[in-house]
C-alpha cells in the first residue's frame, strides 16, 4: 500500500526531543518492512507560529510570513531525515515531483511546506493525490474530527467516520468561528474530496498509533470516499 503520513510539527518535535523524532523514524521503517511505500509531510508546529508572530510584529507581510513558516517546516523535515539515515533523501523535497521521484527510487521523501498560502495539511492531501496514495494519515495533536471545537465546547462529539463532503462541511463550520481549531484545514478537506482519497485523522502524540492505523486499527476519524 502507498501511504502518505502527515506529521504535525507540534507532534514531531514539540520540545526538540530526539527520542520522539526517532520514534517516528522507527514507524516509517516498520511500515516499509511491512511492504508499504511511504512518503512524509512535516508541519511547523508551535515553533513556526512563534516565528510568525514575532515577524508579524516586526512588520513582515503575509507572504513573507508564509515563507518563514515554510522554512520552519523544512527544518523539522531535516530532523526526521537525520533520524531516517539512508532511508530517505538527504534534503527535504521541495515539490511534489521531486517527492514522487524519490518514492520511485525507493527512498522516503520528506516534505515540508511548498508554496505560500498553503498549509502542510493541504500539501499532504495534494501530495497524496499526486502520487496516487492509497491512504493519507494525519498525525495531529487531537484524536479526530469533532462536530465543534472540543477546546471550547465540552459536549463536542468526535466522528468515527465521515465522507469527504461531510468533512468539508464540518471544517467550514469550525473555521467560521474565530479562534476555533480544525484538525484538517478547509483546502485540505476539499482536496481530499476532489481526489477521492481515504484518510485518517488521529492523535499522533504516540507515533506507534500511525503504524496501527495503516494496518487497520485506530481510534481516530476515518474519511471515506463517497459511495464507500
């Protein structure tokens, strides 16, 4: 199976702990040994947000802030590459094309951000579509998709499964509320819908959960193509 794993920066390296990065590299190796082809996209997390906040206060415009965030995602990607040793490319892939070529060579491509205006949520969905992945796994700091922001609403309910169209509706409603958080952004949800991707959104604070999800066991939210 061809799998793209999207790892949030706050999940991969919340405190730059090498053991956590190694644990994600071990999961990638585990999936490879099980016969899967793996690509990875890494986010910027809290570090990126901190840099962006400071740069905004210094007068940087939004495109400059996007570029700063992309730079941080690629730093995080380099941490995972260091842990993967010779199993991956030596530098982060900067395009879907170069990532796809790495997969064809048998390497594990590790991407960060690619272009301004697009989060790594969307990069993950677009890359999964580009390489015709069988599964996209979002390893986030929350345990799935909810009908309301669980940080605000005590009674928020987690979905076990959603169609991609339902995901678009849920995320759009969440993003309409100022300050709310969605585990996958709206552009990513629309790309998942367009491509017919199967995806899983899960709590990735324990890296082993990613491997279990690929093998069919998870407690997150599964996004299924319409008609499945």
